[in-house]
C-alpha cells in the first residue's frame, strides 16, 4: 500500500519492490505517478469498490484497507474473516504526510483551507501498520527505502527488529504531525494554560558546549516558529554557537524589539551593559558603547537595523563574541568576516511579536507564565514636581530597559541612553548604588527606573545626592508615602507605573 506526499525515489523503490513479486496498491496522486512510470499498480478504489469521497476526504478509511493491515496473521479466525470478506492482506504500508507547517505558511490567513489540509487517512494508515508491526512493515521516509531493499535482497523478508524500529519511527512521524497541527490550533482563541501541556521541539543543532565547557547542549526549535524567531537565526561568520551565546543573543533581541527607533544594546550574561537609541544605527551603537565601555569587552551587540560599513568598522575595533542584526551591507560583512572569531548572526526581521508564554524547567516539572510585555502608558505622577515631556520620554525608555535586567534592577538613563545599570542585587539600595556609581556625573538630571517598589526612602536620598531628576517605579509598598515625601523633599518627580517588572 503506497500513499506518499514525499514522492522522492518512490518510483525506483516501487519498481524494486515489484521485482520481488510484491503487488502494488496506491491512492490517487501516488497511483498516477507510479502508473505513468509504467508500473503495474492497483488503485485503492479498485479494492474498496468505492470512489474517493467528499472531495478526497475519504479514500483509505475502509475495512478493505484497514482490515488488510490490522489482521493478526497468526489468528486463524481473523484470517478466515479476511478470506470470507475477500479482503487482501497488506504486508507493507509506505506512507508519509504533507508537511503541515508548509500548509500554514502558504495559507496562513485562511483557517478553513488550513483545516481542510489536516490529513486523517494518512495518519490512520501509518498508525494501523505500526500497531501491527509484528506482521506489517511501515515505511514513512525515503531514507528508509535502501534498508528495506537490502533486507529483502539478503533474506527475502524484513526482520522483526527492523519492523519494530520502523514502527517507532512511524509513531514519531504521526506524533510530530499531530503536534504541529495542535501547535497551530492552540494559537487560535483559547485559554493560555491547558490542563495538559504538550511541548514538542525539533533539534536544530548540537551546540559547541553548554553553560560551561564541560556541559553538552543542543538547540531545539518550536514547530511553526516564525522566521523572525531566534531559533531560525542564520550564522554568517565565526565559531559555532554555544548555549550562552544563544541566551545572550535572545536577551539582545528582546531588548531591541522594544523600540521603534534605531537601537543598539550590548549584552553580557543575558543582562544589558547598555542600551541606546540614535538617529542612525552607528550613533546608537556609539552611545551604547560609551555608556559602559568596560563591561562591553567580550559582549554581544544587538541591533535592530541594517549594519553598514561605517558601523561594521567601529564594531570591528572592539572585541565582541557576537553581533546580531536583521541585515548587513555587503561591505559591512566583508569587514566583520575579517575577524574570524566574531560570530555574525542574521535574524530575518525584528518582529514586535514575542512568545505569549514563557516556560522554565524546574525539578520534576515546568513553570509557565505569560511573557508579561505589558508597558502601560497610564503612568501616575505622585509628586509635587511634574516631569516635562523630555523627562517623561527618558522615563519610558528606562522603564522599557529595566524589565530586561535581572532583579533587583535599577536603570539610569537620559535622552534614550543608559548611563548606569544595577543588576541582580539582593538589596534594592545596593542596586541603586551600583547604577549611580556607574553613571557618575552622567546621573545629573537623568532618570532612575526601578523594576520593583522602594521599601524605604534610602534609595531616594541616595539618588538625590547624584542629582537624579525623576524616578519611575511600580509603587505598591506600605512605605510609598514615605518614599513620595522623600522625593518631594528633594524636588524629584516620581511616577508610579502600577506594574512590577521583575525578571528572575
């Protein structure tokens, strides 16, 4: 029984099978290919005595087909039933399924067309044959054809061990297909957290190493992941990727995706050393580098625009592990490729769309949450001093950055450029100290963003010593009024977002 979407090598394979005296039976499209090639082949309709029905929805779903596949050959009663019903045993099923991922990409806006392309008969054929592997050989991939022919030539039959391994591969094939269908359908209006969470990923590549050189690692991608996803990144130059490289590249992409204007960030250990916007991408990069040129050494540069030769020239003067951007001019690539250890990555586009959920593995389970990209514009000014338009713009910029910094986090910024970032401290005031110390004189008239509320006024008093002009924070502490009073004493504008931005 032959019913294949992937028709590579099927004519040659079928011809060799026929040479062993094996009768061929095929569905419509496959039947035409085989018969046009001069092979003697029966059509499924000749066996079922029914035409293909419902526009092709029903072809092989018939007792004459599935009875022939599923019959237990050692069961005399079952074999008598086949004989009485004039059903021919089917000892080999060669079937594979049309890549549903291709259907989705081709008809991404036509739900009815996509649903129509969900294969029912094909998976049923494959599963029936795989279930009865004791007696039936199931073949789902052209790469398996040579082994089948080899065993038939050597032994005149297929080993039970081979049939078993082919059955496992068959169930994997149908499972993968079902996972892709499920992955697409669950993105239609539905609840975010199903009672049973099905996750299935396809391996992209082995990685150079894991978080440390003695650890092994691999990259897997989601089925139906968009072209703009990091899992589909294209490497244009440099060493093979490591686990940490990909984590840092992901952090860089998530930051530059936040901004409509040209933006650059430099990442170390998944945290931003600096972020800046500019009128040109070169200006954005130069501002980002100037913000923390010490931490930038050995980091990852993330950009949301085309890299030209001037920018490539500046980047090549410094030591970085990776640069990731949506595109590169030809001359820019030549410059960057001159540094053989610089890994150059191309992401097809900087999409504003992010994963709707975020999954973290824990011992014996998973934590799942929505990604939390919410940035409210409904900020509440809580101090006597009101921020002007320029300061508010700086606060919105800093707030977008701070949510990408490990908690407790503080970001100092001015004119869409960070000047100091306090990362991952167990005390909020210590995060403030680090950020202000990095900023130095650049903290004057800058804004301060905090991913969580201030539990005491000490951070506000410290910010005042560095002449911070405004503070943006979630609010929600029992000491909020004390903190607001401190801001008023120092004539600092303060805004509450009402939204916390922790990142662990």
